């Protein structure tokens, strides 16, 4: 007999407010038509979760007390009516959202901007219920050689792959990556696998070392130098970079990014700034230098598939981005440690 039938409750991390997370017993979600219950095997910490933990909520989707965490993989536990393409025991990864496929944006292949995007949160728990739209489009079966830890990277990697595709980077291009947290390090790895020359900028020694180890051709410590000058110096005699990817999300780094790109080059402002942030534009730079400015928000089902494929084929050394593993009961301690910038990249939380 399946264990679940005899159990009503599960262990989960519940966020109560600023830096207040408690491990509690809460009801195991019940699946309805089209839904799937997944037993979580790994949930990865992420910058968004850290932000949510620090401020105690997420303006758009997490009102405490609430479960949180959104990068997960696991095993199918229970399948709702109509979701029979999945069966208990299957190893799966779920993206953190599913588009509606019917709105203006979905019809124009911009599922990342879907007006009815359905998000899930609650990866820091024993089980999570995957809603129908995600089951239908963004719940994927894992190839045998992909571990649960690696699979849980699919969601952030999908955002990175979409940004690279949109930015139209070519082999041999010089690309600056500003910010080398987990996302920036993924950019470094994927860009190197494409044959780009990568200049990585960061403000922590441990990250700079990692960026070098992952193939960055040149690293710049942003606490020690005038970063715009430094990048200009190493790009064709002050020409500037072909492409600049900003993966921090601050006013200062968005402005720096604009100063580093060459004439006719492209910026991808990947890092989202706090709402209400306004940034002045140098019109001369934009007009006479023909700078193209792009941005990236979220992912689409196609990029989720491409991300899993990239991990499967070893294009991303997924293991190198997960620097530790901790039990769910230690989540609060882990998040505190990450807030104190201890040198970890991502930690796998195991229920
Ligand atoms: Zn994330
Ligand atoms: Zn839609």
C-alpha cells in the first residue's frame, strides 16, 4: 500500500515574514483532474528565494504565511484523472510556471509574457502539487543520466538560454557578463561552449575564481577597478564588447553595461531592477552608436526542453553550480548563510 494513503500531512518550510521560516507539518495537497503530485527529491536555493526570505514576501506571488521555493525535481507520487501520460515512480522536473496558450502573447510565441501565467511555489517541502497547465507543458521526464540535483537547474537555465538566443550571439563574439552569481556563471559556461570570448565582472573573490574555472577568458573585480575602463581596455583598443549581459539588476550596473558595449553592439538587461527604478539614457550613445537594447523575462516551454537537453548532453556542468546539500530542516540556516555571502552558489535542499 502506498505510504501516502496513510498520511495526511507532510513536512514543509513555511515563510512567516522577514527572515522567519519555520519547519511545520501541513496537509499534503490532493490532486484534481489533470494534476500531478510530485515527491520532491531536490529543491535548489535561488536569488529570488533569498530576496523573498529577506523581505518576507513576494509582491506578485508570496503572501505569508506561505510555502516557497521553485526550482525542483522529484518522483511522481500520484496522478489525477486525465494526466495519465505520467505514472507513479517516474523521475521528473517541473518548471515553476505554465502559460495559458490562449492569450495574445501565447499566440505570438511569447509564452514568457503570458497574461495568465500560472506559477507554483512550495519546493521546500516533501510534496508539491503540479497544476494542469504545468503538467501539460512543463513537466518533463528525466533521462537516466540526469540526477535530481542537476535537473532542478532546468528553470534558471531556460531563462539563460532564451536570453542568449534573443541576443543573437555568434562564435568569436566578445561578451561581457556583469554579475557572476548562479545565473552569471551559467551564462559564462554556455557562452564558452558556443565559442564566445567571455569577460566576467563580479565583486566577490570566490565568484571570480569560479568564473575563471568555468572558462571566463578575463575576470574583473568590480570592487577594485573602474569596470567600464577595464572592459574598454581589453576590447579591441577601447572598442567595447560586441555584447554585454547584465545579470545583477541594479541601476549602477545597468548604466555600466551601456558604457561597455561597442558601436552597433547589443545589450541584454537580464537582471530585473527593483520596481520604480528609472535610468537615464545617453541619447547620443543609443542613436549615433546604434546600440540595441534587449531584455529577458522568464522562459517558454521550448526553452525548458532545451535546458534539460543541454544538461543531458553535458553542455552545462550542472554539478559545479551546486556547492552543497542540506536537509530541509536546515533551510533557515542555509538562507542566512547565503545572505552572508559565504561563497556558496546553490545549495540542494533535500526533504
Ligand atoms: Zn530561481
Ligand atoms: Zn497566455
